C-alpha cells in the first residue's frame, strides 16, 4: 500500500478557508471565491470553508474537523487568518497549509512588534510611536511633525488607517484606529511613491508602483478595493538597479520575520531616494483588484496558474509529491 505522501495534490482535496470575523471579512470572501474557482478550473477537488460564516459552527476547530480535506489554502485576511491562529489549528490537525508558520504570521501581523524588531536589525522603517488603549495627542505633536500616519497595529488592507495633517485630523484618526485595535501606531509620513513586492517561493516578483487618484490622501481601503481610478505602475518606473535594491530589501524584511510560501511587502521611497519598509502581508488579497495576481500576470502567470503554484508549493513543502 502506497504512503499518503505519494499522493498528488490533484488526488487530494484542497480546502479554501475564507471569511473569518475580522474587518476584512468581505475582502476575504471575494478572495476565497476566486481562489476556489481558479483551483477548480485546474482540475482540483475543492472544499470551501467560510470560517464563522452565517451557517457555520461557531467553534473553528469543530468546523475544520467537519470537512474532509488534505491541504488548506488560507484566503483569510486579518484576524485569525494572519495572526497565526488558524495556522496553529491546522498544525494541530496535521493539515498542511499555504503561507507562513504561526509565529511568523503573528509577528508580521503586529506592526508595532515588527517595527521594533526591524529597528533593531537595521531594516529601514519609518519613525513611529506606539500606544496601548489610548494615545496622547500632545505627546505625539511634541515628538512628530505633520503629516503623520495613524493605524491600528493589527489590521490589514489599510483598514482604520488615516493621514493626519493637523490636530483635528489627528484626534479623529486616533479615535478611528482605536475602534479597530487597542494597540495603535503613529508613523512618520514618507513623502514619496509607494511600491509593493510580491514574494512567492522566496522569489521577489517585479515591483508595482501605486498611484492613488489625487482625491485620496493615501493608498487606503477605498483606493485599494473600491475606486477604479488608482494607477498601478508595471513596470514600476524605477531604474533596474533601484528595483533590484527594492526587491532585495523586500526579501530581507520578509525573511527576517521567518515568512515562507508567499506574501507581499509594502515599501515607500522618500524624496532622497531612500526606501522605507511599511509592513509584510502573510495572506495578501486575491481579489480582482489585488496586487499579487497583478504582479504574477505581468510575468505570464494567470490567476489559476498562480493559485495552483501557491498550493503546490505548500503541498511539496509538507513533504508530499
């Protein structure tokens, strides 16, 4: 009798886990639906799991145990999907999954913890202040100058993020950020273009330049998922040497947190040409507006081939053929 490790992925069942209960639930539902469609178009057997969905069991362990599957494709964003919780549950169940291990996910999800670490090892990241439970605007104004960025420490998809140009906007931004997380980050604004670098199997893909329409103060949730006037620059507009530097910085930041499988790194460049790392995403969006599929398409990998590549990589990493 052959060992289960000899099974191919197409002989197995892939569970696409999406939904969740974070502020990014609606984005995750879009991602998961497209991932499932892409895998099915490639001939894979797919089981869809809407974690904490309206008809789901409330206990995620029971919910995961109630579905037969061999590999989990994690299409959750924020919350349990990116803080390592679901990854830890899957490890307890002995199920391989896409993306980084629990500790790396939790590390990357906490922006304050990540920035402290990067500061210590020399990864360039914007100056910041962090607060728990409340924040003193007077202290912030004494330490930092306007404009500044305020964001929840443990949310993604730019949810709860604001750009403050003055005290009134700062007060509003702090209230908004604290409505999403008890830990908040106030970050120095980097005046310059934003880039994002997709990483799959430890390979950095061509960078995408992000150019929101003038009415957007920054590349926020609306610019990312709703507006149709955001420009995505591919090629990104950098020289070959500068893009190589950007890609290597993205890889350094990604590897430093112990990330693996796939992810995306967001980076700004200031007016002096210096790159500053903002964050690492361990379960990036996979919607029609998302950046990872865009980067893959640029190098000739269509959506279905992309999700197959991510799933197959996770399958082989677990020791299967």
